[in-house]
């Protein structure tokens, strides 16, 4: 069940609350055990949700979950204030530094990364014309909520706080959370960047990773030296329910402190590369091959991993057929990378991840078929440039015919336009003698070992 909190001290919150009630099939109920000001009195229930209203401004509430019947998730509908124009946003609550706006300093409410990612996607679906949708860093209270929670907000000034279309968009996005879990398998805590966290917003929208708390630049500055605030950093990550952290920018030893605390400091590239593969498989492949930071890239094949077995058993690691890869790369670099990625679980690269080189991890269920698919994918790239490409006895045989200037000169063909016509397959006359294109063409055959 998702607990919905409306604050009478926030006009935007009230307007979103009205839209929630208009859009849902609610049952009105009454709770005499709590004061009206504290979520008691009249409240509302519908499938998957309970909505209660509080007098206090939501950022100052303590344990608002206590007003509800064992919620799994708590969502506060709120205004967003700022000079950002019409904006719909979602974020978590906590204070990296001082607690100027509710909660306790250095404390954090339990985040709900998956639910927040789903909320942002829903806001994108429902945002009225002229509204932007974004994410924010962690800021303000409350910090003691009791269950995973987030704010979903309508902003950024009075014109939007009273806008029925904006309030309806927020309400619809919140109702779309019915049945959504707070967490997912892949979530990361964030450090650094601006208040509106563009890098972390990209991660939410463009990868399979959800983002928990984000301690922005200004919060880290307010916190002070990372080495003397290890407990604060630990609480950020723990409240994000993860062991992975992404640091945006250089913050004077922050990454080293996080690493020393036992968290894995990753890059945006790592998050993108690991989006489609299970984390046990990622860890197993990186242990046997290069890491992503060293050039490892994950392909399009996602083999099943036995939950009771060794994830490394899902792949076979072998050498890429170097000569064949290099020849294909010379024909079409992008197509070569795509050919390898299309049949591989993972592969090593050079040149910033663009050139396959070294080893490849193929699915282990049929290694022979996987190697054959790799060979055929690379041979297909060669066919873009060679006249004929065949396979025989563990080799790829590529044949091409080309204009031979030396042969043309031997036959007395003068350099110039006649060379060009012969190269284009046209016959020419030299001193009354016809020279056919076939007479000045040579055949070149190259052989490349297939993948094994």
C-alpha cells in the first residue's frame, strides 16, 4: 500500500490532493484515533493507496507513516519552488549539511529509487505543454519517515501551484505507481553535480539503473571534509539501499573515502554498459576479463544465469579472431563493433571502446555455434568491400579484383582519362588496339582464421 501525504500548509499539495480524489475511486473513511491536524479525521482509501491530510508543512513532519496502516511506500505531493519555469519533479529528502528546512543534519529518509524512476517516467507521460520534467538532488526534511519515501512536486511558482493541468499531471503520475516496488536490482547513490542533477537524470531515463539519494555540490560543500564525515556518506548510501556510487566531478578525495567505506565507485559508462546484464554476470565477466574502465564492453547477448551456480559458467572466454576483426574494422569500424556486440556477451576494446580487440565472452550454451556466429558476422562486414567472401576449413577467404596500373602501363595505356575508364570497367583504344578492363585487373585473395 502507498501512503499519500497532503499538506494543508501547501496550496499546490492541496490542489494535487483534489485531483487525486477526482481521478480515483476512493472510499471516505474516518479515524478518531488521531487529530485531524495529524492525518486523522476524514481520510480516503482506494486500491493500493491511502490518502491523509496534515496541517503542518510536509517538510517538518516526523514519522508521517504512523498515520497509515503499514504502508510500503510514502509519497508526499508538494510544491516545487524555484526560478525554473513550469517544472514537474521528484526527489528524496535529507540533509547532507545543516537542517535549515526540516529534518536532522546529516540524516536521510529511506529512498525509493525504483518508484522515483517510475514517477519521472509517468511525469514525462502526463506533463502539460510548456512543462519540463526533472529530478532534483536530496534536500530538506523530513528525515525520519519510517518507510521508503519521496516528494513528487508541482512547480515552480504560484501560477503553476494553482494550475489544474499541472496538478492533474502530478496526480496521474502518482496513481500510476500502484503496485510499484520501492527498489529494483540496480540502483546507485549519487554525489556531486548541480541541484537538478542532470547526470543522474540521464541515468534514470537512459539506463536500467535507478538513482537513490544525490548529494549535490552545494550539499557536499556544506558537509565539509569527506574524510571527517564518513558517517554522513555512509548514511547517504545506506538510505539508497545500494553498494554502488556514482561521483560527478572531482571532490577532494570523496571517491577514495567511498571506496574505503566498501562501496564500488562506478562511472556513467559502467552503468550504461551493465544495464542489460545481471550484476552477478557482470562481476564474473569483469573478474575474468578487463573491467569496463579498462575497455570491456557488454554486448547484446544476455545468457541466463543459474541462481544456484557460478555466473562465470554462463560464458566462454576466448580470443577474438584478430586478423578477421582488423580486416573488418578497415572496411567499416562501426559495423565491426556492432557485429561483435551482436553475438557477444562482452568483449574487450581499445580506442575508447570503439575497436574490438583482445578477448570475447560468448554464451556457453553452444560455444561452437557462438563462434560460428561471430565469424559470420565479421564475414558479412567484409562482403561490403570484397567481391567474394567464403568460408572453408576454419578460414574466411576474401577475394577482390582491382585495377592494376602497372599492367595498364605495360600495355601502353597512358596515364590520365584512359586509366579512369579502365578502372571503371570500360574498354579503351590505344593506338587502334582495344584494351579490355579484364586485361588490366588483378585478383587478390586474403585468408583470415575463423573464431574458435
